[in-house]
């Protein structure tokens, strides 16, 4: 199996569709751990798809998709944004696609 970093945009889109379906099925079964894994993988695949199209600004505060939290970005490494969570002050990394960017 290819890593996301090795996939073409078309392959990433197919992977995302499969993960979305897995997530929907897990949600319907109320299998929350499988749902969380599928969604985390989906956000990671999406991050590889959009990495060259988004500009993440260190120092800026971003809302987090599907989470009632915000992140002050301190740095970007590959497809991960590192920063400080508002909720508890911890440093964490999230896939770029989890950052809510104006207009997305």
C-alpha cells in the first residue's frame, strides 16, 4: 500500500471517499473508535491533497474542524500544524485540513 505522500491527487481522493464511507458506517454502528480513526485518516489524506494550496500563518489562531477548540499555530512541519490548544494550553499537532481557514 502506498503512503499518502506517494499518492497522486486522484488516489488521495479515492482514499478519502473510502475513508468517508468507513466513517459513515462506523458512525451508524456507533463504533466511535473506528469512526475517530477513519476521520483522522481522512483529515491526513486531505492534508496531503491541499498542502500546496493553503497558507498557514504561525501566530494565527484557527478553529479546529469537528472540535470545540482552537489552536494557535506555532509552526508547520509537512502536513501537520503544531500549536497550542486553547482548551488546556497543551502543545499538539493536527493535520492541516483540520484547521478551519476562512472560506473553507
